[in-house]
C-alpha cells in the first residue's frame, strides 16, 4: 500500500509540478544579474528529453565561481536553474636554460679522482623554476686551495778506497744526486792496510766514506678546490586562467490549464496508475515459486517457472517435458518461498521419479541442484 501511495504522489507531481506556481505568476520573469562576465561559449542540449544550457567562462584566478551562477531564468518556454559547476585550471609553463657552478674540496688534482666527487645530476629550484641539471665534465677545473713551505733533505754517501793517506783533499767536495748538487758534510776514515816501520805498524792504505747532504724547501699545496658547471632546461608552471563550466537544467513552463480539467486528468491518471500497480502486484505474486533450469550442453538453461505452495511444496517437471534435454536440474526459490519452506522438504517429480530436498536457507534466494537419478549438489 505504501508503494502505491508513493507512485500516486509521484504521478500527481508529474502531471502538474509547477502549474500552481504558474497560476500565481503566469509570466515568470527574473531580473538579470549584473557584473557577470560574458561566457566564451553557450550550448543548448537535449539529453534523454531533458533540456540543458551549458555556459563556459574563462576568467582570471581569484574570481569566486559563485559570482557566475545566475538566478533562475526563462528561455524559450523553459525555466532554467543552476545544477553543476565544473572547474578546470589552465596552467602556463615557461622554460629556460639554467647553469649552476659547484665547488668541492679534494686531496688530488687527478681528473679521474675529482670527477667522482661530483654527482651526475643536480636538482634546480630557484624563483619558481624547477628541473634537473646534468654535470658538464668538460667544465671541471682544479686549483690549489693554498700553499705551505715544506723542508726536505737530500743526502748520499760515497766511498773512496785505496787512498795512501787520510787526506781530505782526496775526497770530492760536492756530488750531484737527482739533479741536486750536494756539499760534503762528513768524512770517516778506515785503515785498510798496514806495514812495519821499525818496530811499529804504520797504515799504508785508507778508505774514506764521505757523506753529502743539503736541506731544501719548497711550496706545496695544502689541498685542492675543484669547480664544475651543471646545465639543463628548467621549467616554471603558473596558473594562467580558470575555465568554469556551468550547467543549467530546464523545466518546461506549463500553460494555464483550467483547474477542473487538471483535476479530472489527475483523477484519471491516478486510477490508471492504481490499476497498473494492482496488475503488477498480482503478476509478482504469481511469480512466487521456483525458477527451473535444465543442464543443456554443459550450461544451465531456464526452461520455465512453477508456483510452489507452502501447503504442498511440489515441483512437477513433467509439464516441461518438451524442453528437458537431461536429467540434471537447478532450482532457484525466491526469498518469500524460501522463508516459507525453511526446514521443510520440497518434492521434485519427473516421470516416475520423485526426490525430496530439504530447504536449509531462510533469508535469501535458495538454489539447489538435483540429478533425477540422485542428488547432485545443494547450496
């Protein structure tokens, strides 16, 4: 009954939804709103019987979309009302070539060692521009970070064997080593041979070991600084404008129909609707029972429907004898029949075979399969 009343209310609303308003104000004329920018396009559409008016605006960022919405307005016999507003941000992208120089400290000026100190890419983020820069290996330059004085001594020794006397004049005063001229700094003498002179032994042969050394100083780097350039294309994205698409839905403006005729039309419509609903209810009631499927070519095919009464729950398949191609069946009970037969047996008859099946579902459709030579499956 509630469903019938709901359909009646909907029918009355459909018959004359705005007729009363039209009678009070037959010529709906709304004021035009001011300060609305002109749309860049206006399109009229009819979709599934409904009239739509679509207005597109392209405006600067910062404009409130509510300013674009128009009050209800009349156009060509339709009253249009705002339905939706869609927003699309239009972005402008500007690109440029960017260069950044990076310095790193190193302990070597060898290019192979220095290259390892620089990553292959570097992220760029300045003034709204973003992107990735690549290392330009050809731009790498290494210089000394500073200098310090380093003292070092170059020295060597030289032997002078077979000397008759321990005479320093027999020893060279300078020698050259690795390009450095070194002065004599020390001499040691060793007696290599003796002979008798009377009752005493006297030296007859000497070996001199001369030491030459000199201290030098030089300026050496305290470390190195390497510089390299990163280059690449970076981009900056900015909001240019915003496109708003406003959709208006149109409702036909009804012409003034005489009130008695409206009442008669409404009553006739209500009676017709009530009759249709009663027929629908009777039809749905007659559909209570079981949908019957037969396994045909490995697929369950619906061969018909049969009412099942709670008093005598029986399904007689013999009335579908012309359609049956196998002895395997599937049955689907609707919710109400399932609830009424919960916990009870339902008898299925085909030719001279009758099989009983217990319904073990309460709240939803119930499906079970039978092989008329024995139970195949149950769900």
